C-alpha cells in the first residue's frame, strides 16, 4: 500500500460495519490537507488503539454520516439557500471539479509541449 493512503475494506451502514469483499477493497490516496486534519484528530484521541476509528463519538463508536448530515450539513445548506445539500451532492461536485481540473492540466501540458 502506498504511503499516506488507506485501505478501504469495510463500509459503515446503519446496521454496522460490513465487509466490502476482496474485489471491492481499494487503496485511497489521502491528500496532504486531509492527512493533517486526520493526524490532528488522531493526536486528540484518548485511545491508543491503532485500529480505532479516526472519527469517533465521545463514546468511541464510529461517527454516523447520517448524524453529521442532519446536525451539521443540512443546517449549513439551509443557511446557504441549498436545502438539498447532501454528501452525494458534495461528492458529485468534487468529482466534476476534479475532472475539470484534470482536463485543464492536460490541455496545458499539450500546449506547453508544442
């Protein structure tokens, strides 16, 4: 596994952790900005267990994305006039912006190589 990456082998659902299976397990690169945040969160935890969740509640259980959506994301969306804001919308926006950035970088590489 490459440095500063994580291996995703489980998926959190309301029913608990589910094994994603060997075929769906994947390595995900962690950007520097996210790495710094995760490192700070990790240092602030009281647990020394290397297998514990990085994003955990006060009790040590994993933070449920639905809870964050309802307690943080939805109120932010309402204040911004975007009551439809969701994790899926953020992911699609991220993917679209990343695709656009890659296209622009590729275009600049083609122009600069001429």
